[in-house]
C-alpha cells in the first residue's frame, strides 16, 4: 500500500501572469504555469487513491476567502479547493477559477498564502502519518513580506512539510537559465523567496526546493516511474534435501518479493451515455457528478438447442454445465466430482533440485519477470544461513535449480536461483525456466550454403552473398555499433535502461491526462524523450554513408517502380534445356485473338486466368465488370440463399487479387454496384440476406490501411457495410 500524501498547490493569480512571452508560442504565463499544475494533479487523480489528497490556494485574487481573512495581511487570498480527493469534476470546476485577476493592481502576500497552505495541512493531517507537500508557483512580481518568515519556516520544519517553489523565468545556474533585463522588484523578491527556501534546508533535513518553472515543465516529458510497496508472493522454507528424513539436509525460512514487473498501459472500458430516470431533473442525481457516462455491465447467458423450446433454444444455468476435453474428434466429459483427479496435489515450498554452472545457462531460457528471495523478517539465523548459500553460489560460479510451489495445489514451476551481492543487501534472484516439455528444437536451413534436391551443397549461388558483400556488410554493422554512438565521456553507453521508456505506455497516459483537462483541444505532441531512440543516431548515419553506398552497389539493390511494386508477380518458371520460350510460342500461335469471357459456371478460375493476361488498367476494370454481372446473375437466380455462399467466396477472391494487383478501386466499384442492385431490389426482390452474409464475412470496401491506392478510411468502410 502506498504512503498517504497531502499536497496543497499555492498559485499566483496576479494580473502580471496574463503576459505572453514570444518564446512560449504566445501562451500566457498563467497558462504556461498551469501546464505543470494540471500534469501533477491529473497524475494524482490517475492513481485513484483516496489517501492521496489535494488542496488549492490562490493569491493576488480579486476576492478574499480563507480561514484567516479577519487577520491583517491575509487579503486577496482564496482557498479555491479544500483538501480532499480530487476527481475530474473538481478539475473542471477549478479550471474556471484559475484565471488572472483583471484589476490593474491587487494585494495578496505570497508568504501569507504559504502560511494558509501550512494551516490547511496541519488541520487535515493532524498527527497522522502523511507525506506533506506545499507547491508554490509564482512570477515573483507581487508582494512578498519576509517579516515573520522565521515562524513559517519553523512550522514547516516542525510539521515535516516539503516546500517546492517554482518561478516563472527565475534564474537557475544549475539548469542554465538567466532572465535578461529582469525587473528590480522581481529580482529582489526572487532573492527573498530563495532565502526562505534555503532556511527550510538548515539542519538534518532538506525540505525546500527552489527552481525555475522551465526546468519543471521540461521534466514533465520524462516519465515518472511508479513506486510500489512490494508484496510477498511466497513465504516458506527453502530446502536442500528432505529435513524430515536426512540430518544433512537444511531448511531456511525465506520470503519472495517481485524485483521487476511488466508495466502495461491503462486499459479502456466500455461506457454509455447516462439516461435520466423519470422525475429526475437536470443537475440532480448521479448523472450530474462530473460525467455523463456510466459503465456497461456484461451479462452472459448459456443456451442449448431444443426444438421444443421457443425459438429452438433453451436457456440453462451455469451449474448445469460440465467440462469436456477434446480427445481427437470426441469430447470426453469430466464431472465436477471427477475434476479433482486432474488437480496435482502439492504443498507450498521451494526445494533445490540441482546446480548449474554459470557458463552453461542460456539467457533465453528465462520465461518470466524476476523476483528476489531474502531471509524471513526478524530472523537473523535465516539471514545468516541464506547469506552462506549466496556466497557459496557466487564463489563457485553456479546457479541453483529449484522447484517452486507458491500455494497449496498450484502447479509447480522450475526456477533458477542466481546469487546477488551488493553493498546494502544480499539476495537470490529467481526467474522461471522451462521444463523439458517446454523446449522446442527447430531446424533451419544453413545461411552459408544451398542444398539441392539431390542433396548436394553449393557454396556459390545467386541466393548466397559474395565475399565482397560479406565484408562490406560486416564493415557496415561495425560502423553502426551503438556502443560508440554517444560522444559524452561521462556516459559512454548509448540508450541506457534508465533512459529508454515505453512510448505506448507513457503516450497513452499523457493523452488521457491532457484530455481530462482539455476535452476539446487538439492533442499535445509526443514528448521528445519518447521518440529519442526511434531513429538511428545522426553521427552513425553520416559515418556509414560511403560504406552503405558500396554495399548497395555490390548487392545490386535497385529501386522498384511504385507502379510495379504492388503488381502480382508470376512464379519463375524453369527454362527448358532447348532454350525455347514455350509460352511465347503458344501465345504467338493462338487462333483466337479475343480474350474469353468469364462464365458463371466457373468464375473464379476464369477470373484468375484473365488477370494473368492483363496488360493495363482497362483489362482489370473489364474483368471487374464481368464479375459484377456474374454476381448479379447468381443472386438473381438463387433459390433462397443457395448461391449466397458462392457470392461471398467470389468476393473474397476478388478482394485479395485486386489488393495484390494494387488496384483496390476496381473492387470497391464492384462492391458499390452490387450493393446498389441489392438495395434497389432489382435482383428478383428482397435480397438483403445476401448483404448480411457479406457483412458477416467482412467483405467490405478496401481501406487505406490495406492499400495506399484508396482514400477510404475505416469509418467510411464501416458506414458503407452497415449503413
């Protein structure tokens, strides 16, 4: 379970934040500031934790609304949101309040606003265990009275509150930013604020952070790794031998925790628009609480064929069903009482069954994420015994193989135990490895020779690279070595594990957070760090230009004409020993210059033969028209649905062929013509059942996702098929 956390954001809403800086694309200082605030708030909302609470205070506002309003020095400060769990509805309400003051000059002391934020945290958290944060964002142009700041700092240190101050265009030597021509008042305020933050760092704890907002917004693009509290997946004994039978066996009480886990993007759920109940007015009831959507629940029904039942189907309960196993073409039923036979009775435990030298283990044997095994908590004897085993494996350069059962009657798995020794702790790292039945051995033909039908091996063949090609390719690969791509001497390694992030995972999170705050605005661009490694380094591309050019020439690589790229190619026919081109001779002696028409009795072979003899686009279009006539004839003279299956089969072949010939428009024209004929009932009455068959077989229009030669998108294709 994650730690409880309370954060209060103190936001400067003075009129000076309405200024727009040219280098920020014409965005006002407040909107630029809110980029950071919204990202932090939506990241907190996404966790869904009720113990992760937020409050918002605004200062330099036109009005005054706070618990200390009656005291002197707390004017023009408003509590915009009391501390509590934030939801999307709160975000949209807050968005309407976070606007710069329109008055030319307003009061509102920044340190007084911090004092109110500290009081809010003290009142809400009391003496409970919370991580307490105050985040202040300002442009430093308002009033900052540092008289009595020592008391505020003392309260911050006593309560253990982390104070973070981020300023618009504040100077930061470490980040390398300095504002030229800074206003003297702002420069003075900046020094005062920085001094107060430094006072929070005096003593044994550093509670203050002072920085420029530009760095904080830049860091938003760097994904934040989720910290979780590990939960044990196994508590039990690690044994070598059977301690109950042999005196020489040993047993160690251990615990197993996850070390790595697969991070998955958040999943989308199905929702529908809420409907108002009778008598429920607008703005009342649950429909008004921040969203007009409600979750969709699934209901499952089980039916069997029964001629006596209405509709020929009878509903049954799940309890009436039994499991069955396919055995060849026969289903072998297993009743609930007999199902216990299929369960292997096991007891929880971790038994070492053997040892493997490090050099004999192959990394591709690993089948799972990794876990760590440590001694049981508050058990010094177990920790010492496990440490002895870890050091023995490390010194002998060996791994241990163990049989793991995490819970009673669960299937056993085989795990590899590797020693890990660090300055802070020692442990065994385990990863699942395959049983003998899980290993598959596949044989592939050699890459350096060609085997003929007679069994003879050829070292020279048109499918084999020449020595020059092999040398050039080797040089090209060496020059593209990523280990030499980084010019930074401090960090010679390129694309370290700590700098490579999942683009899908973090892009989805970025878009969801953005859309929660900006439902109608265009999506933001992808963060640069997510696309940093999706292309080769420019330095390597420049260094390999000459080598790549020579490799292309040696390999005789030629660019294919785009018009020919999608054309279906015939399989290369063997040349007879006589050297005569038989097909050309047969074509020259053909008696009938006319091409045969496609018949309705054998349309698919006729269609394929006609495509093989096409010379230009007009021939493909002519074949499409003939097939459309055949399809109409089959539907028109079909007795009920007798010919509907043939129609779908023909459309499927046509769809595949026209995609291969890179002329999808011809198929789309044929399908549109066929639908028009069916809808207008010109094919001997109502034939919509045939169109239902076409829908079921998903034989709709070819989209631009399947071929670049059409402009039909998925939405248009769906509308055409189901409209």
